[in-house]
């Protein structure tokens, strides 16, 4: 069933479980992610990031994303991830996406507040949820601040409180030790800082980006500490590629050709199994259907 982000994350925040937000840039990933969510019984956010638009334009993938979300047996939100340009964001809105991350985190605090507030006022009447980001999230392979003694990049709790009060944003992405991309060393999350952020932002759902590469027990701990939405992609995509290479090498060793359609189906099965492991960590022991009386 197709839902918006606010409806989904309100329940997750109240019951202290996490909802995965995972990029679905092709139909193989889309099938694997939703099928895994149905088997585990957990809501899911599938998204299209602005950086993936040159790979597959939003207009081409949107019908697949929205159609699969509507047919899913669990709640699924279709989300614009890290939308920075208004042109890209409005393409998502006009193509039926139910939520948008309007990322103005590179701007000044006041400009971030102003733009996000104005955007919320524009799209909320249409039932579209809005996520924003506050804090500096490293994005390069070598620029990891997890475990660093410097905490200047972390989201300031006082500013986070002011931000949610002034904007009324539906979800806020915060930084407390993660980075985008591939980690050079295992990240160390600052759970005490997360606690301060949770206390400062009341019931506003908090989002952890850069979750790929974070050990699953630490993801579960972050969810228990107040994270409601877990963005995860890079390591899952690399794992799918690693598995595909393993299949090709095994075929070569046996003197067999590798047929693309068979390879894709094997990758689907493997990716679904990996996604189910992730979802188990996100749930934090929560039994979604039973607690919601959906059975």
C-alpha cells in the first residue's frame, strides 16, 4: 500500500523501530526490497536520489516504484532522496512521489529554515511529507568523521530544536558519526549525542543517513536510541556486485556460460536475503503487525 512518510514514521517513532529507506534504481532491486519487506512484515521507503537520475531518469522509474508500492502488502512510501534542485524535487512531486527530502544542509541555518518551511507550506496540502537535514555529512571515501574527536560536524541539538519548531518538518536527518559512501574504517557512532538530539526534537522522527557499513548491532542501538528512518544503500549495492562476480567466476570455473537473465534472478534472490537481514536489525525486536493489530 502506498503511504506518505509522516504516517509511517509517526508509528515507528512511537514504537521505537526503524524503517529502512533504500535506493531502488532498477526493477531487480525494487522487487528484492519490497518482497523482503513483505516477508519480514516491516514498512519500507523506496527512493530515487538526484545523483541516480543520470543513470535512470525519475520519469522512467517512477511508474515502477509507485506501482509496486501500491501493490505491496506492507506500507511503502516513495521518496525523493537528497533533492537539492527544485526542478528535480518537483519532478518527483508531479510523478506521484509521496515524500521528499529537501536537502538544504549546505546552506546557512536561516536559509535552510526559510526554504524548508516555504516548501512544506507548498506541498503539505497535497499530503506530501518532507524530510530535511541539519548538520554536515561527509560524502567522500576518505572523509569519515565517525569516531573522530571533533564533533563540530554533528547536528547541534539546540539548533535541531529550533529547526523543528520553526519548520514543522516531518522528519529530520541528523549527524552523529556516519558518512555517505564507503568507510575506510569502521564508524563509531556517538550515541550520547544522539540521545541529546532525541531529547531536543521531541516526537519529530529522526533519520540516520550513511548507515551502510555501520555494524548491524550499532544500527539496532541507534534505532533504540531514537532513529526512526535508516538510509542504507552503498554496501548493499557493492554486495550485490560481489555476489554477481562470484556467480560468473563459478560458471567460468565449470566451463559454463553465464546467461544474463539467470544472473539477474540469482542477484535478486541474494539481495532479498541481504535485505531481510537489514530489516531484522531495523525492527529492534518490534513485532510490527501484532503491535498494530493488523493480523
